[in-house]
């Protein structure tokens, strides 16, 4: 049984980036994923400006740009009553739209080039333990793989989270997302759009290859209307939100719910990163940024623990604190955004207000794009423009 310094479970952006950083630091790293790449993934497929900067720090941005992703300069938010506002990123930064089957494959290749051994088509079923701590993983066929650390980067419904019993409570936010690629009759001029419907909303953003990602978010009792034919529901939603000329080019994928809180992201011999470390309804590209930024924090913590020879939860506690500092304000803002998006009249009021005062729209989109800190929304001048 060969031992690894770290086994990373999950080959999405969080897992690949964590693995690449650890391998670049000289550790023996194994990355496992149940899927074969390239593979589609239900996702909004937007990388916000802070995520673009994280790709640059990882050393993978040139590889991503070579795939010709779409450029995102801001977002248009439209309420069901027709009122809308445009929020723009600063002129010197932008986001990207890129299919997950493209992005994830590129990041897997980057990890391989960094020295990571990647094995796909293998499903992790359990965690291996020694002396009360995690000491590797168990594959579905019973094969054990020993490691000094395990990094759980296996997303929603994480096997690592379940085996560590770290899920804090069942999801409460009743949402289902239906995602597919379409060809639009007209280009979107470098902006993403969020259009609210009677129940839920539709997000649109151009990605690569002339495609656009469309994500239909269904909430509450409307989820029953999806039934067993999500393709038909998705196509109907395109018509309801004014996209009669859009042509769907692949099958509809589904995911949800969007609310998976964990009690903590560390355990003896293990650490969680990305969606596995807790998830709440990201907005305008925050999810991929948090995966990449979380990978930076995770790799730093794992590297220090491995060098010290102490992989206990106590030794990893700094990672937990760093995650809360990095993501806590943004998560609170996400809850506030959800309160507006789920209340059509409230969103309509805000959209009208922001349309008359463009600086407000820019401020909220820059905060959700992680270009500006959430605290910037509390500046006296912005608050005055909102209430006066």
C-alpha cells in the first residue's frame, strides 16, 4: 500500500487547484474523481473578477484564456415587473464565462503538469482511519489508499462530509437549478443577466464556443411543475423570460438544493474545500472564486500541517478561521441578495432605485463580484443615495 502526502477527493476547481498547489510545493499528491474528464457540470459557469485573479495566481490563467472564454464586464438584474439595473465591474477588471467541461479539464491538466497523479473513474466510498484520525480513503471496490491528509473537494453531497458527519443540518433553501447551453439570437454585449420570474429566476451568460449558459432556478411549490421532464420545463422557461429565439444545444442538467451548511471544515487528518466546505446559493460567479480562493487557504494549511507532522484538527484550526474571514461577509451578503430575489416587489423597488442611481448598481455587483469588500456597501455616501 503506497502512502501519499495528500489524497484530494474531487476534480473540480477547488480540488484541482489545491492539488496543484501542494504538488508544486513538493508533496506527493493523488487526485481522485468518479467522473472521466471532460464532463459537464450543472453550474452558472461564470468566473467573477476575483476568480480571474485567482486563476492568475494559480498560474493557469493563460491556459484558460487560450480556450477563448467570453468576457463579462458586469450584470443586468431585471425584476419581474420590468424594472432593471446594470451593475458594472471597474474598467480594469472583468469576469469570464467558460463551460465547466472546458474549465475543469484545463485545471486537471494544470494539476498534472504540476506533478499531481490524477485517477478518474474511481468512486470514493469511505475514509480510511488509523488511531482515530483519517488516514486515507477507501475506493468502492474496497481498495484502500493511505495518505497523511485527505482533502474533501467533492462538492454538494460530499462523501467526505458524510463520512465525517460534518453536515450541520438538512438543507432549508428549497431551490432547484436547471442548466443547459443555448445559442442566443443576439450577443449579450459582455454582460450577464439575471431575470426574475414569478417563481424563481433565469440567469444567462455567454461562455465559450458561441454558446451561452442558461440556468433556470425553480423555487418552492413550483418545483413540482418540473415533474419528470426538465427539458420541457426549461424550454418553457426560455419562452416565459423572453428568449423565444434561443436554441438549446444540449440536455438539461439539474442540481439542488443550494443550502449545505457544515459544522466545520476540518477534522483530524482531513480538511474540506470548495462546495464541500459549505454552500449557500452563490451569485454572479462567486462559487468558482470561492473554490479557487479556498484552495489557496487549504493548500497553505495542509502544507504547514504536513511540514509540522501534525495533521490534527487543532493544527488545522487556522484554516477554519481564515475561511470565515475570507467568506463570511460574502455569505451574509448572499443571504441578503436571496431575500430580495425571492420577493418580487422588493426586488422591483430596488431595481428601480438602482436604475436611477447607477453607482448603487455598480457597488452591489462589485461586492458580489469580490472586486470590492462587502463593507464598501456601508459607506455613508452609498447609504445616503439608497435612502434619499
